[in-house]
C-alpha cells in the first residue's frame, strides 16, 4: 500500500501545469531571498543569469547573478514581502512581474524572462527598478 501512495505522489508531481511549474520557480526566488535559502535561488536561476537596473546617474548597472546569490546567507531572513503580479507564457518562454516590498524602505518591481529547458523553468534574466516606500502620515 505504501508503494502505491508513493507512486501516486510522483505521478501528481509530474502532472503539474506549466503555470504551477514556473510559479514554483518564481517562489523559489521570492522565498529563497526572504528566508536566506541560496539553494532555492540556485534552483530558480540559470547559472549564467544577470540582473539589470538603471543607476541614478542613468547608466546601465549589470550585476552578475552568481554574485547576487552569494550575497544570500543561509538562514539569514530579510524583512521583505514578495508577490507575483503577472505571468505570460508561450510554449517554452515566459515573462513575469513581481513586487518585493521592504517595509519602510523600498518597493522593488522585478521583471523576469524564464525559459523551460531540460524539463524545468529557469529565470535567465532579471531586470528591476524601485521606488521609495510611502511614508506614513502621523495623526495628531
């Protein structure tokens, strides 16, 4: 009976929809960064990915992905809240948008390009921007 249960579970995992599969990849990024789990980031990102943003001086900033992941320390939680805003895909290519909130500091908007190869979705590109977290108005 136990063997049947394990087989049924494996069959269920293999039948995840595409949306469930790339949502899982994005959540590996979101939760991996929030909870200090660099292995989840390694699972989510292609090894050669980079991050891109524009500096205050209006130049392109390119951050090597491996350096980004190395800044995530095992077990070191951060005060960030992430959520997926949108996903669009066709066959083996997808784009996604997420929001990462650092309360009382900044709100980041992340744009991802994902590709499915060798049976799994990987983030191959991340571009991001940010805005200041809104200041609360104190009532008298």
